[in-house]
C-alpha cells in the first residue's frame, strides 16, 4: 500500500487527469439510464471510489508543514470527507440495484443512504466547531476567524525557521525565539549530560528528527454552548440553518416514500426547507457584513452561491419536470431538429437530461 501511495504522490497530475477523464466517459456507457442495468452504474461507482481514494491520498501528501485542527478531531474529522465522497459514489448503484430487485421499495434503501450521509455530516459539523460545510462536507473548511490568532501562519514561520535557520527571519519575533532555542540547544550539547557516553550520535539524530518533524498545533474545538454564548441568537440561527441544509435530502425522501414522487407535497416541503435554511444563513451573512460581528470567509461565501445554484435542480424534480420542464425541452428539440449538427447535439443533451432525471441521486443535490 505504501508503494502505491508513493506512486500516486509522484504521478498526482497524471492520476488526477485520468480520474477526471474516466469519470467523464462513464456518461457514455451503453444502457447508462436503463432501469434494469446495474453494470454501468457499478462501473461508474467503482471508478468514482477509485478516484476519490486517489484524491484523498494526494490531499494527505506528507509535508513538513504543521497540522492545525480542532482538538480531538485530528483523526476522525479527516475521514469524514472521504466517507461522504464514497457514499455519494455508491448511492446511485444502490438506487439502481434496489429498483431492480425491490421496485418501489427502493426508497427504503435511499432513505438509509441519506440518513447515513446526514449523520456523518452532522458529526462533521460538530467536530469542526460548527463551521459551515463546504460542498456537503467533502471539502474541509480550514479558514480561520480573522479575530483569532492565525496559528497556521505562525506555525509555518516556525517551520521555515527550523529548515532555513534565521537567515531571513532573524529580526522578527519567531527568528529571535528560534535563536534562543538554538542557543539553548548548543548549551545543552556542551553540558556534562550531553557529553556522557550514552548521548553521542543517537541523541544528535533524535534532535534532528525532532526538528524536521511537523509541528502539530491543535486548535480548541468550539462547542455549541460556546458558539451560542459568543454569538447569541445569531449563532443559534446559523446552526439551525446548517442543520436544515444537512437534513433536507432526508426529509425529502421521507415524504416521497409517504406521498409518492409525483406528488407536489415532497417537492414543496423540500423547497420550503431549502428556502428557510438559505434565508436564515443569507440574512446572517448580510447582518454580519454590516455589524462586523459574524464573519463569513470567502470559501463560505462561495458555498452560499453554490447552494443557490442547486435550486435549479427543482426544475428537474417531479412533478415539476414532468409537467413543465420536459415539455419545454422537447419543444425546443423539435425546433432545432432540422439544423444538421445542432439538432443532433440537442437531441443527445435532452436524452441525457431525461435519463439523469430518472435517477433520484443525480438530482438530489445532496
């Protein structure tokens, strides 16, 4: 396994390009959207998981830079994005297999999948100190509050001092601190203890290893009570908005199982939950920009824009798609059908959209 990791690290650009190409070609597999064809979806899921694991290996490339993260979450939180990505790769083949073997009871399996994703995301939301989830938790939210000390930059300066000495940082605070530490180390090596027969090369090697090992700085994880006491009602509303966003897909499929996919009730309830959660967080963003009390980082602002774009998926969900969107697509296709190349491309695009709409996991937005 270590040999494979080393190969991925050395060829990460090639691995990334091949993974993207393979995932793109899976859309051209024959019988991609057949109700009874499990093979193409299994191939897609396998390639997706394979690419996800490779990306995780690349992102966890060992460096001498320090790791900064919430205390108590160094090992667990790093695995949550990987688990979420693997579940997203598996959910389509689960849906197709459940539909093939159990018919309409496939919603029980979809509910199970969505419940697992919701629980993992809620755990990740808690373990990150109630920070906004980026891309559904697949991307770590490592941005720091500007009012808090930038531990990562300070640790990076210390690491550069370890590697390059004090040539460039001699006159700053870190440079002076490292000079003092270096002097202390020199005095320790010339002390009687350091000159004892048991020290020798072994202690010198241990000292060098301690220097080059990455500095681990743990950031204290913020609890819910601390967030509420610090931000007040605004903090509680932010948590509510994020929880609504995380649990919305599970609420949607629960109502689909109860009322059916052609009913307006699941569609309307899902839209209401989305609107409520987005309205809360968006208003907090506007209020924070005016009062300077709540800070949204640039990745978090981009995440809010991404969530707004996901609302376009409501055009692809039944019953709206069957009654309105599909008719518009087919009428547009008939208009451009006589045009040689454009007509052919439009037909294929409409075919892909109609096929993708038949899968809940392609339009779930979760």
